[in-house]
């Protein structure tokens, strides 16, 4: 059986300004980075085969914070 964990990127500067990002990118806020790291800590005992993410800076950073120091591959999904 396959188990999927789906999450959204951490809070960004544009999220706080209620701006739509689409394909544009903005940085994670301190709070967004903290939340991603907390999620990574909560999932630290879960064994993942891979992490898939869009190539945006905000999602790559979020995925990296969730991954932590686990030795798994991260795959950035390109269009």
C-alpha cells in the first residue's frame, strides 16, 4: 500500500500580504519556516521513499525543512 503525505508550502511574505503568487515566488516568513521544521519534527519517525515538490523556492525550502537530515531523495517537479 502507498501512503501519501500532502502538505502546502510554509507561509510566505506574499501570503501575509494576501497577494496571489501563482508561478511567482516569495520568501518564506520566519513563521513559515518554523512551521515546516515543526512538521518535519513531527514526521521524523516516518520512513519516506522520496519527497516531490514543485521547483519554486518556497516549496523546495519547505520540503528541505520537512526532510531534515533524512537520507532520502528530493525530486523537484519541472513542467
